[in-house]
C-alpha cells in the first residue's frame, strides 16, 4: 500500500476507540492531563469517523480537538496561590543586631537578613518568618514563642 492510497483509505471508529480507551486507562495509572485530552479527542474522533471516512480529515479533527481539550484541561488544574501558602521560615545563623544585618539559613542557602522592626535583636538559632525579599537580603520577623498546651 502506497502513501497516497493510505490518505484516501476509509478508517472506521475502531482504532480511535481503542486508542482513546488506552490513553484514558494510562491517565488513570499516571495522572496526566494531556493524556486525558488525547483520549477524549480520540473518542470524539471515533464518533465523528462515521461522517468523516478519510484518515486526513480524522487526523485533523483529532489534532484540533486535542488542542482544545488540552487548553480546557489546563484551566481546570488548580493554580498555586501565594496567598494560601504558609509563610516561609528561616533559621538565624548569625545574630541580627537591632538595625543591622545578620545571616539566615533559608531554603538550603545562607542569606543576608535584617529584621523588619529596626529596634529588635534576633539571636542565633532562632526561627524567623520571612516577610519579603529585597535584592539578596531577606526581611524577617521573629516568630512568637510557642504556647504551651498545659497552660
């Protein structure tokens, strides 16, 4: 069979149904939105293959549907929200004197840091809350002492 013959050959819904079901089954094992989009596009193409008998038209439809379903699936995924994230903490390595800089261990690296409240000193080995970043300097606040549950 030559390539021009392949383009004019009629293709039924069976290969599209099998391919779509395999992709959807794969997406159950490994959650993957593009696989779900391709599986759904294949199943819709299987339905449309009754009216679109030639392979090029089916491939075009499947490609367009895959793109549309992928865009729709991207909109359904939850987005990370910085407002909902827990405030990051750091550990003071070098004490922070009032109005001065010190060093903190934050996310696996040592950073310059200063306290947001200029007249507060923070001792070494103290947990602090990272408020913001200004260039290569972190602005921190001391964490309030933990309350005892036996009070």
